[in-house]
């Protein structure tokens, strides 16, 4: 009986020990389950954050595409403007050459005009001299004519 009682007491002690161990294991399991729940929550947060970041990446990719299109359009406009500038520069160069030619022609015409003015002045001076000579000769002729008229009158009187 003592042996059985001792054995029972040993078994009860063992059961109590095992119950304590089970309680410890249950506490450990509860801690692990809490950690798992915390980690699941953290994973859910990270997945949500990752989804938000992925959405932002998609938005930014779309914005990049829009900007690349805009840059390409602006580059095309720049090339058009550069071509227009080149055309206008060539046209301006041609206009400058035409203006230079016209200025040279105008200078030549002015030189010829000055020569003509000089020639006109010379001819006017010559004409003035000739007019003076003609006036002198007309005066001489008038005197001669008067002399002839006077002689004819004198002859007619005699």
C-alpha cells in the first residue's frame, strides 16, 4: 500500500509536472500564435504597401511614357524650327546678297549720275559760251545790218 501510495504520489507529481509543462507549452504556443498573427498582420501591411508602391510605379511609368511622348513632340518642333531658321537664314543671306548687289548698282548709278551732272554742267557752260558768241555775232550782224540799212538809205538819198 505504501508502495502504491508512493507510486501514486509520484504519478501525481509527474502529472502535475506534466500539467505545468503542458501549461508552459500552451503559453509558448499562445506566444507563437500571437507572433504569427503579428507577422501575418505585418505581411498584410507590407502587401498593401507593396500594392500601393506598385500602383505608384505604374502611374510613374505612365507619366514617363507621357513625358517621353512630349519630349519627342518637342524635339520634332525644335527640328522644324531649326529647319525654318536654316531656310530663313539662307533667304536672309540671299536677301543680303541682293541688297549688296542693289547697293553696288545704286553706287554705280550715282557715279554715272555724277558723271552726267558734270557733263551737263560742261555742256551748259559750253552752251552759255555759245550763247554769248551767238549774242556777240547777232549784235555784230545787227550792227552790220544797221550799217547796210544806213548805207542803203544814204544811197537812196543820193
